[in-house]
C-alpha cells in the first residue's frame, strides 16, 4: 500500500487536510531588500522585467522619433493641402487689385464713382468668400507649429487692411500706390504662408515640391502686377513717370522667378509650362505686352484697356491652371510621404510590440514551467511532511501483525533539470524517513514484546502471591495480623492492575474476559474493589442494565483507573459518588469527586488525550492512568470527558448501545460473596439483592452494616472476622458461586485442570451474543454456548459441603485464576475472538 491517503476512502482526513493547508512559516522575517528572500515568482518577474524595460526604453526612443516624423509629415501634408485655398484667395485678390488699378486710373481721368464701385463689388465679394474658405480650412491647423500660425495671422491682418482701404477707392482720395500697396502686402503675406510648410530634415524632395509651386505662384503674381500696371495706364490714357521703371523691374523679377521655377520644376512640369506658354491665348497676351515695351528711345505704346484686360485675363487663367496642377503634385507627394511615414511607424511599433509580446510569452511559458515545477515540488514536500509520512507512522504505530510494506510515491516533477534533481532528492529523503520509521516500528514491537513478557511474568508472581495470601488469611485468627494480610492482599490486587496497565501500554489486550452479560452494578462494584480506598466510593442510582461479557474486563479496568484518580486527588474525608443513567440509546456514567481539580488548560489537554489516544512514550508512563483510560476507551468505543465541578472533577463516560445487553429473565450474576458483603457499611454501599446496588434512598455512610446472608451459610450464623473491612477483588464480585451450574465466569485459553461434571447442561434458551455488527447481524461470543467449558469446574470425587466456608471458596477461585495466569504465561497462543461492534481480535477498535 502506498504512503498517503487510503485508496478506499479517496481523500485524506479533515485534520490532515487542515494541516496540509497550513502555510509554511519561515524561521525569520522576509525582507524585500534582501535578494535571497525574494519569492521565485518575483525573481522570475525581475529577470523578465529588467531586459524588457531596457528594450522598451530603446524601442520607445525609436518609436518616439518615428512618431515625431509622422506627426511632422502629417502637419506638412495638411499645410500643403491648404495651399489650394491660399492660391484661390491670392487669385481673387489679384483680380480685385488689378481691376482696382484700372478703376483708379479711370477715376483720375474723371470717371464715374458709382460705376467704379459697382464694377469692383463682385470682385470684392469673391475675395471675401475665398478668405472665409481659407479660414475654415485652417481651423484643423490651430495646433500646428508656431511659425505657420504666425504667418497665417499676418496674412489675416494684411487682408483686414485691404478691407479697410476699399472705401477709399471710389473717392480716389488716396494715391494709387498707397491703395495698391495694401493689396501687394496682403498677397505677399499669403505667398509667404504658402511657402511656410516645412517637411523637416532629410526631406529634399518635399522641399523641392514646395519650392516649385511657390516659385510658380510668384511668377503668376509678377505677371498679375504687370497686368495691373498696363491696365491702369490704359484706363488713365498714358504712363506715369515711374510706370516704365516699375514695369522694367517687374519684368526682371518675373524672368528671375521663371528661371527659379524651371530649375526646381520637374521635366513634366516644365513641359506643361512650355505647352501653356505657346497657347494662342497666352501668345496674344504676350504680344500685347511686348507692344508696351519701349524700343529705340520711343515711348511705350498704350494698350487698349478692354483688349488688354481680356487677353491678360486669359493668360492668368492659364497660369492659374498650371499653378493648380503643380500644387496638386506637391499635395499628392506630401500625402504619399505622410502615409509612407505612418506605415513605417506603424510597422515599427507593431514589430516592437510583437517582439515584446513574443518575448513576454516565451518568458511567461518558461517562468510558468519553473513556477509550476516549484509549486508541484512544494506540494509534494508538504504532502510528504504533513500527510504521507504521518499516515505511514500512524499505520506503523497501530500495526499488530507484521510490518506492512510502505511504498514511496515517485517524484511528481519528471524534468531533467535542477528542479527534477531536487524532486528526486526529496523522494530519497522520504524513502530514508520511511526506512527509519519501519526500523523504529520493529524496535517498538520488540520493546512491546519485552513489556508483555515482563508483565506476564509479573502477573504470575502476583497470582502466586495472592494464592499465598489466601492461605495465610484462612489460617490466621489474629485480627491485627489478619488486617495486615488484607492490606497485602489489596496491594497485590493493585499490582495486578498495574501489570494489566503495562499490557495496555504495550498494545496487548487483557486476558480477563467474561462470556455472559454482567449487571452494571456488579461492574461498578468490581471497579471499586480494584482500588485502595474502595471504602470512599459511593454508588448511587445505577440503571438496571447489563454490559456485554467481552467488554466487562476492560470496562472494569477503565472505571478502576478513574476511581483511583478520583480518590487519590481528593480529601480523605470525602466520598466519590458514582451514578449511572440511560440517555437515549447510550448509558451515561458519572464519577464525581471533591478534590484538587484541574486548571482549564490542563483540563483541555487531558480531554485531548482522552479523545485521541497518544503513542506510548515517557509522558505516557508518567501519567499511565490517563494513557490507559484513553486507550481502553478507544478500544471499547466509550467517550470519556473530564469536566470541572464545584470542588473537584466530574468524569463522564458514554457507553454506546453496542456494549449494553438486555437483562435476561434468569439471574445472570451470582450473589456477592462474603468479601464484598462484609465491607458494605465501610463503603456506604448496601446490596439489596445479588448484583444490585442501592438507590438514592439507601442508607448512607453513617448506617451500620447489615449482616446479610452469605452464600452457603444459613442466616443467623456468625461470620468470623467480618467486623473489620475485608479486601474485595474484581473476581470476587463478578465470579458466581461454585454451586451454580448455569455457567458463566472468567474463562481462559485452557479449560479447568480438574475434570468437569460429566452431566451436560442444556444450552440457554436465548443465544448469548455480543451485540450486532455494522450489517445488523448478531456477533457470537466464543464458547458462550458450551456449558461444559463455562461451568465452574468441580472435582467429581469431592464431597458436597452443606455449609461451605466463603473464605475457602474465594481461595479456591483465586488458585484457579492463578493457574490460568500461569498457563497463559507459558502458552502464548491466542484464541481469536471474532470482531463485534467495531472490535478486532483483542477488543481494540478498528
């Protein structure tokens, strides 16, 4: 059978389970600052967290840089995308400014103000609408970089000045340069805002894309200003003194800006510009512009205003379309760069997270494997320490036959690493502990065998001493000497009880057994006869019940130990009261004394010993009475508890129904012999009938003893030496008279040495049983039906005495019992007794 829980039960006991759940407390306090005190999970987490944090730090720096670039490119794409609204607003401002230059020239010549205001109003409304669209598109960029927000604010402020200067155009109260300079400033601010997007470092392609559409927008702006100068001169009817200088400067700037555009532009954009420049509408405006150039010192030609406005308007539209195309290319390139950077960032972040998760998963798997192995090893070690090894020791302590084989379970951790080696080491320790326990069990069995041998030898000597004392008592007539002999007789009886206690200490059952039910009163009287101060025991209110025969001997021993304790630790002038009553299906016996008592802690400790019998050790020898009571109670299934009384202790015994037998119609017990009846007055116990005990109304200690009839002697005949207390033994109380022929009494391994009466007696009408087993079947008492064995043996040739001497009868029974004890010491063969009511061969409870 394997060490551990019983396979039949499938679980460990509750107290074992509670012990198994107790946390192992370290011998010193764990410090969080001491590395060796960290738990394995903490160490594994630390090993995992440190490199993970370093990896996260590096990955965080890289990811932060990528996120910054992604954010910068996203803002750049948004700023480039808002260039569509900026160029639209610039285009509308250019239309309004160039038309206002022509109207100012017409007003200088005396034109109609209302007509000029009506012509400019649609252009001004279109410009306002374009600025509103720009402001609405710029709202998502409120959190953009500071330089772009400053440039946007400057553009709005410049436009506000244009709005403020508009009312001054129809009256022409301000010069044309003053009015047009506000337009130039607003358009310049918008062009600066158009050039504000910056993609960051290491982005030359995006910088070139911004430069291309900005240069093209400047080319368009210079072309628009040339148109304004020529249209104003055409409406005024001639050029001013500074017009030719301004036109020459504008044409020079236009050529420079066009060269910068061609340098930065792609081949496709240059091709589109070349295609636009050879367009017929573009060539018409260019031809008219060339006519305004001065050649050979001649004055420049004034162009027709309507023809020039129409041709230049078509050229501006062509440039606007080309500008929109270049700007779309820049927006598309910026969006692609932003999207590519976002994808790169997401891939990097995803890669970092994936690597981290994989590392965490692998680390968790490894850590979980290590932690699981450690938990399994700890669980096995605790189970070995708290369940398997204690259970194995308990089985070895309670074994009665050969020492069973204790199998050691293999290690639960089967890995080949250091933890697996540690698990094998634990199994080796367990195997060594079991081996030592088996050796100790063998040694304990040998010691118990020595105890049993010594106890049996001592019992033989005590029986011979009792036999000798019986002979001396019969021959002695001096009252004083007879009293001393009685004391020696009682001390010898106590020595015999000590020998039986030694047998209990060695785990061996007593051989004194009764094969017929015995009344409870007789059992109590027999127990009182086993102690030294039997005169102080008062038996009151005993229920009329009988005890099964196989439990009588051990029950008498148990009660004698409790009565001995009660009389030894109470004042000599007090009495020990014994009561017995039936409660439900059990019998409750109470032993009350008025003595020293016990402290609450000692009382709890004593009740624990009584509840669970301890193993035999030095402490058990020192308190042998408590040890014997606990083991006998466990054998019989009797519940013994100590309670604190008013002035002493109360011992309560609960006898189960299995130990009780119904009272038969016939008398089962013999009348008490002379030894017991002569001491009734001294002990305060008066027997009203054989085997019965007085009730509550019986005379007390102060009542004189009543000279009752003695078996074999007629009433009225004086009994010698009954004025003094006579020692009483258990066999004197429990053994029937010799003359009875219905059987019953003490039995041993062998029959009587003298021949029995040849006439066989009829078997009892009611079968004698020892209760029922767990299946409800009656349990047979060995040899209870054999009248030839159970009947008291008498010599066939012995003459029949008409007036037998009680002392002679007692001496003969004592010699018979001593012969049985000597035979038991010589022959160690045990007669197996079938289990009944939870008892095995020796009456011990399973």
